[in-house]
C-alpha cells in the first residue's frame, strides 16, 4: 500500500503544479498606449535604421517601433524577424544597426 500512497501523493503534486502553472498566463493582451510611451529625451535617428533578430520579438518590436515613430517624426525602423542566428550574422557583418 505504500507504493499506492506515494503514487497518489505524486499525482496530487503533479496536478497542483499544473494548475499553478496554468494560472501564470494572462488573456489581458492589451496594446501599449501613449501613457506607456517613454518620457524624457530620446535620441532620434535622422534616417532609416535596419535591425534583425528573433521572430518571437516581432510583436514587441512592432509596438516599440510605433512608440519610437510617434516620438521621432521622420525616423524609420525596419525590423526583419529572420531569427536570432540570422540577426547576429547580419549585425556582425554590418548589415543592421542592432539585432
């Protein structure tokens, strides 16, 4: 019966852990507002800036680009979500300003 008790206890721990981890997510996926925009002085680019990197960061980069463009009229940021490895290669070869 000891093994049955251990198995039940282990099953309880697994279920409790799964429930705890499922509570970590959020469905509140609101977009950034102007109140979330950075304040203070921003060093604005005078031309287009090219960047490349992780496709997982694509949405974050799009939001950041919107905020940056609203503060820096005429500046243009081009982000290529080609993957982190490709972004590193583009940066080290001088093709992009950041990755």
